[in-house]
């Protein structure tokens, strides 16, 4: 079964890990690049790296991002030299950023670089970028516009979000790889990722949402919001401050125009009729994923619910 997953970082990687370890699944992942930024002259792509590290099983399981067993000596040197070092980058991690940056400077396509990195980490799935162009989320707060990582890491998501802007998204071009993965999928899955800063910056690359809608595959999503709250991160506060309900229903509203089915937690029974009212079917499940077993079980459920396997 060909499954194409649309995913952000930590929540996306949990769903990816579940699908990755299902035997009958041929997995393609379209990851988010709108969190990318330059640090110390290197191009860092946090969500793509979280997917790579998770599936390669070298991820720091405690944090959910970064490489396990890391040291931070390079960052210590940079700090000593006077660079701002609020973005935590480990020594092993730096190696990847150096490689990516070098290849980009040589003019290689970012999608090919991401695929080559995935191959070197021995991943057996396809890891795809939605676009080879630079698209960056900017966050308007009471203190003005911040880059996404300034908001997320430096300010620890403390400021209220007044507005989001995906810089240069209108002129970005979807990659052939992403369009093909959507067109050829037997099932399209939207991971339980932040809808506003992980999923929308993928879908809003011109051509991607259209390709999702045009795809013959059933489209199923998993709610990142359980019982009105997040597992981790600012998605609930971000939804509320931007005028959405910070519930599974609020997320379903954002996805209603293209999803067929939304999987919500057992704790969110009260939202079923409202979500159905948006024209979406619902399925209730245990959608908090801690162990690999829980991820694989939910992934298998998605295939069963969608009717692509019996
Ligand atoms: P980021 O890019 O690292 O911020 O991660 P994502 O955007 O992929 O995912 C963040 C979202 O994942 C948050 O809204 C969390 O609530 C959600 N999330 C994290 N773990 C789980 C989980 O086990 N189950 C569900 N349903 N959502 C989760
Ligand atoms: Ca992210």
C-alpha cells in the first residue's frame, strides 16, 4: 500500500514511525520546510531532520528532536567567539547541517539533498520536500515580527501570536516528487502536527493542496489536539489567538475542505457531531502515541479505517 504522509516535526515523526514499521506500507513523507533557517552560516531544517533522525532511530527519545548521546562543543566554541547560541545544535547534528549547506552552495536541489541524507541514514521510505524554494513562517507578536525559530526556541513560544505569514510561499514551486507522491498514493495521511505552522505551510505551496484534492486516495487526518490541549508545543494557544477553536473541531475546520475522515481521541466524543457537520467522517481512537507499539497500532488503524487494507 502506498501511503503519503504530510508531516511536521515531532508529532509528524511519531506518525511516520508508526507507518514506517508497517510491513505492507510503501511510505512517502512530505515534510515541512517552513521552520528552516540559517544559523552560523549553516542551513538548518529542523522538521526534516526530526523525521530523518526518528526513522533512523538515532533521535533523542527524551526530547523528541536532536540526536541521542549529543555533545555541544561546537556550540561552546561559537558562544566563546561571541555568536548567539540560543538555537541548540549538537555536534553530531552540526555535521548534517554542514553537509546540507555545502550541497546547497554547490547548487544541488534541496529535495535531492534530503533524499540523499535519508539514504545515508538507511531509511527505506522516501522523504520529500514540498518545494525546493525557501518558504519561511514568520510570527507577528506584540514585540513585532519574529522568525519562526526566534518565536519557538528563543522566546519559548511565550508571546501571543497575532498573525502568521509564510514568506515567499506564493512564488514557491511544488516539487515533482511531492506531486507524484500525492497522485500515486493509495492513502494520504495528515499527521497530528501543528496545523498552522507545520501542515498549512506545506499545503499552501501552490499546487500541493490542489494535488491533495485531486488525488484518488482517501484522505485521513489525526488530531494533534486531545481534550482541548496539545501533547507538546503551542498549537492550542496559537489556534485560540488566531480565532480558531483550540479543539479537535477547530483543527477539523481547517482540514474540512480536503479530508475525508478525521481521527480524534476517545476523550473528544463531544465534537463528533460538529465535525460530521463539516462533511467529515470521524473515527475515535487512542491517539496519544508514546511507544513504538502505540504508533504502529494507530498507523494500522488508519489503513483499516480508510478501507485500503482489510
Ligand atoms: P514540531 O514541528 O516538532 O512542532 O511538531 P509537529 O508540528 O509535527 O507536531 C506538534 C503537534 O503534535 C502538537 O500539536 C502536539 O499536540 C502533537 N502531538 C505530539 N505528540 C502527539 C501524539 O502522540 N498524539 C497526537 N494525537 N498528537 C501529538
Ligand atoms: Ca516544526
